[in-house]
C-alpha cells in the first residue's frame, strides 16, 4: 500500500542487502519510524515487544530472523537455537511456527556454506507469497462487500458498513492485509464502503493502526469503543463483519484478538454475516478444538492499566487508568467457535467454517 504516495511494505531488506527494516508499530499512529534489524536478537525483540505484530507479519519477521541467524552461524545447532528463540516470542499466531518450519525445511536441503543465501531467498519468497495471497483474499472478499452493498442500496442506503476488530490490515501482514484487503479492493473499485473500527483495547490496534491505514488510503471509517458494535448491529448499522485471525483449526474455529468472540455473538443475534479472512498459513491442521487446544497469550498487565497517546504538546505519554493496587488481567486472544462464523475468506475462495469447507478448498489435506 502507499503512505503519502510512496509504495510501502511493513518489512523489507535494507539497502546494504543483509539487514532488514521494519516500521516500528509501537510508534504509530503518531510517528512513522523505521527500525533496522541486524541480528536474531533484534528480530526476536521486534516480535516480542510488538514493533511488528499481526500473524502474517510475525511469520515474515521470524523468517528474516532465521536469515539473520544463519548469517552469524549456519550450523544445525545454531539454527535450532534460533528456531527455539523465535518460536518462544509469541504463542498464539500459528504463522510463526509455519514460517520457521518453512525456513528449516529450505535450509535443510542445502550444505552449510549455502544456507545464508538460501535463508534470505526463502524469507523474501515468504514475503512475496504473503502479498500475493492477501491480494487474492482481497479479490475474494470484495465480492461479499459488493453483494452487501447491492442489498444495502436496494434498501435505500448510501453506503455499506463493515465492522472490523483489531488490525488485520496491511500493517499486520507484508502488504494488503487480510480482513482489510477486501475493503481496499472494494473501495478502489468505487463501492462506497465505510468501516466501523473497534478500538481494540488494551493495545488499541484498531484505533492506532487500522484507523491509521484507512486514513492513509482515504477509506471512510469511524473509530468506536469496543462495546459499541452490538448496539450498531441492533440498529441495522452494520451490514457485514470481517475480522482476521491468528489461528484457524481444522474444524473452522477461529482464534483472534480478544473481543472477537463477543462481536460474533452479537452478529449471530442480529443476523449480521460474520466473516473471517485468512491466508492458508494461518490454518493449524494439527488442532481441531480451538477452545481446548490453542494457547492464549497473556501479556503484561500494564497494557491494561495504562494507555499511551499524544499529549496536547505533541509528546507521546503513557497514563495510568486504574487505581494503584488494582490487579488487571490481559488475555490477548479468544476463540470464536465455527458455528458463529458465516464463512472463511481464503486465497482460494470462500468456504464454510467446517472441516468439509476447509478440506474442500484444500483437498491436499484430505486423507
Ligand atoms: O496482538 P496482535 O496485534 O499481533 O494481534 C493481531 C490480530 O489479532 C489480528 O487480527 C490477526 O493477527 C490477523 S492479522 C492479518
């Protein structure tokens, strides 16, 4: 996508050809700052401290983390250590393990002295594949927005309203995004799409990141408090929900940012279609029951007790919103059972959130 007219990805090789650069997403929406990653430790820190975040981008950064590790030491032992360090950074998004496994497979095929070059090449491919996959998700999902727009227009509406949670836009991927890709494609095709952006406490990925990128692209949107969606749905103000995901099980259960489940419940109660957009590396074919089997990240309680923002003088400040001494809990994700999901938007098409739906689109997983 573009920032002020300049095509931009979230991660790219530095000009020197060996380091990697990222946008520091902890500084958004107020400051656009790039950070240079020069080592395995830098990559691990960027993922853990959420300079990069979003399941596909976590995977892409881990892939480059393996390349940086291979540059320092390409031995089997060093690569195993690097795999384990990167794998331990965040537990929920399966794209992390997927990307690390891709790298180990690619590096296992070549002698030690060729591993560094092979690692950079595979990491670059993973990034390019992510862009192509997300563009296809955008094309497939845009058909849903087009259909929703046609029904809204028939009822006399002048726009189609899509609600999204967290940030599953291009900042969460290498480019395009997953849930937001259909919105970009629809908007660019001239469909009058408006987005309700859940703020997404505690880290405010909706308010800070989704709003930032929709604003850059000129897509009409409104930031709402997390608890607002149900009210809007009761009043016919949401035509469609589209969210991203960090892990989809073989049964079609969907793990995504905390609060997604409550939006799906409200959508079901109000007969609002609830779609989930995902690239195939987000499917964890090894687990079936999302509630029982997906590890849910618990993060530092200060993310809940404090909020960061821009002060009147332009400085970035963190303020405490809870009383001293009140404990806080900070679960990062929840699981929406497949029965609440209207469909899964993938790069291969749209399917039911069910074993049959998924295996229909990915027949190589049958048997
Ligand atoms: O904690 P985050 O910011 O990494 O969580 C991101 C999300 O929950 C996204 O919705 C998900 O990764 C899908 S990204 C295309």
